[in-house]
């Protein structure tokens, strides 16, 4: 395992040398690629150096252990250093897990109300607000692509892009069915109802990720309308794009100009087609994915938001937090970190089970 990290350190040093080359600095595209690669390797190399330092400290402590007068002190130090070395070994093994190539992308998020009628739509609005608050806390940017609202302020369906550093890696485990248990405002008897909304998190696809032939597209225009069916403008600025080979349909009506709506609709179409193109690859990894925290299937019930108990529970990792108000206000870091950690551990176990573990 350590020889692999020595190779990574060599690449890290080579990247540093290339970044100081005047010719490279003059090529902004290449320079930015090297900066990104340098940043990705920096944490790995730092962990590797710390591992080597602890190994050297253990060797020194073992020497000290030979002295009867220093034995007790050396024994206590060895216990601490051995635990640190094991933790660093696990961290290094996790670094060797192949990264999801989409982790550095922005995320296209889709929320759809499910069972529960108007209450489900109101819950959909709560989820959108939750992700908006999370984005605000993280310094991410949100751009709404399309939305279908109810008269009471609920969301039947909304698509939006969250942009920022490695957003997809942090949100990809949010895909699935989110369930809420609470007393609706419209419930006179005070009974707790259960409603649901589905969330899909897709990596934002760039033009280089997926090529779309314009001959395969049928583009229709129509008048945009607001909640309740009232027209919000008198021109046909809304856009509906049908990708004929797949039958996939996207629409956008939220911007005043036809051009802006088309641009947003194409962004959504690219991401959906990119997701669809990834399904075959996902199927090949199905055996391994069963051991991970979630398949990304939006029919899978992943989380329950229980208002009477002030509790949010993620069923994949059996984590319950009793801070529902704060969680819905975007304080999701503990849950998101738990999901990412569980996924990395599952992948590491899958590698070891397949006989590709590290000694």
C-alpha cells in the first residue's frame, strides 16, 4: 500500500514543479487543471507523511521500551501511537477507493410531491427550503430551472441547480423518498398524517459529457402560466423540449425570454440523459451497490421527518437526530457526513471482500 502512496507523492511533487513552469502558467486551462490535481493530492500526501512520522515514533518508542526505567512511559506511548497508526491506515485505504467521476460536479435537484395531496406539496416546499438554507450556509448558488406550484405555496414539482465545489459528492445520497409525519394545518381533528415527496439528485452534465443531436429534438413553445392556471405573460416564451430517441420531455416557463427558458430546459435535459446513460454502468456495479448506503432509486424510502418527536431519521444508516427544526433550516452536516462515511466504509469492505484489500 505504501508504495502506491509514494507514487502519488511523486506525482504531487511533479505537479508542483509543473505549476511553476512559466509556459504552463501562460496556459490558463492547463494551469487550472494542475491546480485542481494538486489540491486533490495534497490531503493524501499529508496523510501519508503523518503515517510515516507515526511509524518512526513507534520505532523510537520500542527502543525506549528496552530501558527498564522508561518501560512504563514507552508502553503508554506505544498504545497511543498504535491507535493513531491504525486510524491513519484506514484513512489511507479510503484514499485508494476509486472516486466517483461525478463528485466534482454541480447537482441538478428535482423534488416531486408524492402521496398526501396538498400536504405532500407543502412538504416538497419544506424540502426545497431546506436545501436552499443548506446552500446558503455552504456558500453555494441555486438556480431554479422549472417549478410547478400550488395555490397554497406547495410544490408539486421543482428542478433546480446547486452550484459550488463538489456539491454532487455532498448531496448524491439525498435521492429517494422522503417521508413526513405531522399534523397538517388543514387537519381539524389534530391527527398525524404521513405524506411523502421524492428527491432526485443528478450530476449536472456539461456539453462535453453528453452530445445531443439537434435533429433528435422537437421544440414546442407555449404560454407560461402561474399557480392556478392564470397566465403570467401573453407571449409564447415557455419551452417544451422532447428528445425523440428516448421520449424524454422537459419544460421550462419561469423566465420571460424564450432563449433563457430554452437554455434552462437544455441544461435539465442534458443532466437527465446523462443520468440515463449511467444506468447501465450502475447495473454492472449492482452487487457492490447493495452494500452501500443507497442505490439512488427515488422509490427507496430513505428518511423520515417526524414533527411530534422533533426527530429526523435516516433509515439507511439508522441515524436519528432530535433537532428537526435546525435540520430543516439547513443544518444537515452531521447527517451528510454520516452518509458519506458509511458509503466509504462499505466500498472499502467490498474491496476487501473481493480480494483487493491492502495489507
